[in-house]
C-alpha cells in the first residue's frame, strides 16, 4: 500500500505546510476569528497531534487543509501544491463516523476504493485485506445500525485507508467513544500506522491520547487558535499504550502539556 | 417553508418512520382483538338495523355483502374500480414525478424557494376540492379531470417532503465525499438520493389516501363511472346499501394500497434499525 505519489515531492520536503494562516467565520454577530496566524509543517510519515481546548479552532485548521473551508490569509499547501478545494490523496475522519447507513460495511469501504480509482477487478482482494486488517471480516454484510460505536469507527477508518491517502486528517476521530474503545482504536491506529507510515494530523483535546500517539504535539490556545507550545515526543516505537501510562517520560510529557494548556485563559474541557 | 403547517400531510420532525407505529400488526392477540371487534360491530349493525331503527337509513352488512357479490358476479365492479384506481394511480404518479424535482429545486435554490414560498403555501392551503368545478370546466368529465384533481392533492406532499428531506442530508457525509474528491453525480447517487428515499416512500404512503380523495371528489362533481360516482348515484336513488358498498370497496382499495407501500418500504429501507 505504498502511497501513489511517493516520488512527486523531494524526500525530506514537508507533506503539509501552513504558513501564517488566519481563518474567521461569519456569525450573526459579525466575524469571529477562529485561527490566528498559525504556521506549522508536517513531514511525510510524521504523526502530529494538535491539542487544545474544545472549540478552539483546531478543527478549522484541519478542514482548511482538506479544502473544506478557505483560509482568509496565509498559504496552505499539500505536497507543494497550494490548497484551493480538496487536494489529492487526503483522507479525512470526523468525530462522527459518517458512514452511509444504507450501505453495508463492504459498501462503505468500497466507497474509498471507488473514489481512489481502484480497478473493479482489484477491489475484492483489497477489500478483503482491509477488512482483515481492521478485524471486520465477519461483519462485511452488516449495516452500520447493527454495529457498535467502536466497530463503526473501524469501518470509517477502513474507508479512509481504502482511499489510500498520503495524508490522514483526523478530527477527534475517537472523541465520541467510551474510554476503553477509544484506547483500543488508538492501538489499532498505531498498529496500522507503524507498519505503513503516512502523514497524520490528528486533533484531540485528550492530552494522554495525544502523547501516546504523536511524534510531535502542538498545543493550541483557546480561540482564536494560536500555537502556544510544541513538544517532540521521543518515546520509542512501537509503543505499548498500556505500559506507557506508568512511564515517567510519558507523565513528564503530559504534565508539560497540561502546563502549556493552563497558560492564559482557563481551559474549558 | 422552514415551519411547515402542522398537518397530517407532513412527516414528523424526527424524519420519516420516527412516528410511533400504531400497531405492530404481527402479534396474534392484536389480530384476535381486531377480528373480534369487527365481528361484534357487524353483528350489532346487522341486528339493530330493522329492530332499533329503520334499515333504510343504515342498510345492513348482509345486504352489503350480497350487493358486493352481485357486483363482482356481473362484472360491473371492474368498471368502477378500474376507473377510480387508474385516476388515483395516475394522479399519484404524476404528483411524484412533478413534485420530486420541484422539491429538489426548492431545497437547492434557497433564494428562489424564499421567493415562491408564499405562493406554494397559499396553493397548499387552498382546499383543492374547491378547484373541482374548474377542472371539470377545463378537462370535461374525462379521465384527465380526475387525474388532475388527484394530482393537485398529491403534488404538495411530494414538494414539501422532498424539500425537507434534502435539507436533512447530513452535511458531514457530503463533506467527507468532497475530501475524497467525489464527483457531484457520485454524491447524488450515494448520499443525496438514498437520503430522500425514506421521505419519498412516506410521501407515497400519505399520497395514496389523498389521491383517492382527489379521484372520488372528481367523480362526485362529474363522471359516469367510478366508485365515487357509484356512491353518488346510489345516494341519489336513496339506495343506502349501494352507498355503503361503494364506501366499503374504497376503504378496501386504500388498505391494500397502504399495505403495498408498507411492503415496499420494508424492502427498500431494510438498512434501517427496526422502527416498527
């Protein structure tokens, strides 16, 4: 599953570059600044997590990279191409699973294959691989309404992987799940990512989740979003999430990030 | 059209199918109670007519049964049944064919929808039965007059429900498709159309009854056949048995049509968690 455009950009060039980007929304009470002059870069195969209080504008940044909203000023580019409209090879995951309820698990994952332009003859094999990877093989004929929340998120992840994205943008993808399922999905994501590295930009307000997953954590202020701290997480991979929790290095990172978040306005969880 | 008039032509705010089912219909005891109730009512009717009051006013079930058999035996029923059913069916289909694209357009072009909203609601609020004399004038006592009557009853159901259905399409689903650079036609096929199918089916369910109303009203004003005409003529001849026989057949038609829609819904919407 090598990404199709591995050759396009010189190795070492960042996959995503955001340069001095501001974004604001029209609201009934005038314009509201959501993102304030943010700059960041994500390398190929890098796992970057954005943490910050809920509603601070992290999601807005993700949506702008995906071409769903426009940046008001500044430049966003993916693979060296300036973003206006959804760029190629982007996978997006919302907090809600956004599965199509009228399609089975198979049908939903096939959406990714179809839109990636996988030839019909090659789809069944790819589909079987993906369902096995996500431990969904037994449920391929089930409809989303028949699945648990965790399984629906696995299908949603499967649909994104089927699309073979070079960049995965994940907007609090496990935020709606209970604690255990969330941890399981985190392990699942790491397992898949560690075998097949792509760029991931992952938004969360859960600090432990952030440190457990990330190569690098960017800490945002309350709205308007500005980067207030950056932490490179030098924990060895593959990571064992259960053992990590008691690792002193892990707790040092989480408390440092707590501290960074605590600056300025009170954090609204 | 953000606040549609409360009416039984609209679907509850939770979306089609969110209303409480009136009866599950599959439990044996429900069926036993139903049968018992019907039998009891028919018996009371049968034996009170002629004893408690003159059967001229109410006829009686046995006479209605006899009339029904006679109508089927001499084949006369088919002329009336065929007329009414084809008027209602054509009206329903035309209503769906015209109402669905109008509904889609109104949901898509908000500005245009805002402009025409009072006109649509005005026509919708107009008792369309009152249009019947005009329709007879324009289309004569032909089939077309009744089809148009039926159409005018049904088309608004489709317009209003399809508009509402499209507005409830999940924007996150559409955004997700956009991030994967899905062509517009793909989004239409995979997201928009499946989202409005439940609203279309609910419109058909509501439309079946209304299209029959339209057909019968058309027949009451001017016709030479059809179940409505049969009822009218029987009434004019003080033939209560004939009136009740016509009403009974109409009721049967409505029930069968409802059942057909129900079966189609169950087939098409099998992906939904059991709502009934």
